[in-house]
C-alpha cells in the first residue's frame, strides 16, 4: 500500500455524531450537534466535548457546568444535522424538530435529555481547556439512560439494534455489522461436543 502526505487536517475517523443538550433554568433548552467527543477515562468515567466559543451552547454549558450527550440513531440523523445548522439563539430546536425534552429521574443534571435518543449520557463539567478553535469541556459521567428495548436479558446493550451513526469528514454513516468482540483474535476456540 502506498501512502501520500495529506494536507494537515483532523483525519481521525469515524467519530460518533451526537446531539448535546443543555439549558439554563427558566430558559428554552438547546441542542448542539457535536462530532468532537469521546471517552477519556474509565474510572472515574470521564468524557469530553469540544465546542467553538462562538456557539450558543458554549456559554450555556460554561455557565451551568452540565450537558447531556445524546447518541444519534439513523432515524434521528436529519434532525441531528439540522440542529447543527441553526442556532439556538433564534430557534427552539426541541420544538422545531419535534424532539422531547426529558429530565433524568435521579436529577443528575438539571438540563434535559432527548427522549428519542437511544442513549443519553449525563455529564458534569470538571474542567474547560481552551485549545484554539474549540474549548474542550472535560466532564464526569454522572448518569446513563438507555432505551429499554436495547437492553437484552443478560443486561447487555445491543448497539447494532440502536443503529447508531458516525461522522467522517462531512458524511454521516450508519454503523455496520459487528465483525468481532474485544479479545476475539486471541480467544481459544471452543471444542465442538460429540
């Protein structure tokens, strides 16, 4: 395989495309589309989102210190894309896109989750790191809510059934079929019973 040097850009792909919900008390909650996100620690569970300072949600998250990462399924991708096109300063995105603001049972955060999202991850900001074009909000994961239809009898999440979407340099892609599990490459094969 031959490689060429590609002009500098963020070439890591695919990335999860998510709808981040946030809000201030007595104000209309907002949704921002984010692809710069991921898990950065297991114990304690930590995540991050990177947001441009000029975005409407940036100041909301900075002031409240909380947000919810809502994973996007294939049937939500048009709404997710639209939430990234319009500003929450002018548009009530929950209303415009017929999305339901649902608040966590255990009140881990005071901002809403998106009820239609298959997985919602409630986050409390731990630190904000200015990086240049974006500020990184590093956060503790304080609660996770999953559509009950995605949890099997063994209490495992069926991510294939969730039909999650990823983002790759301007394009959205439905998650493909499962091709392996952690450690499968070195696992011993089970002997067939006679």
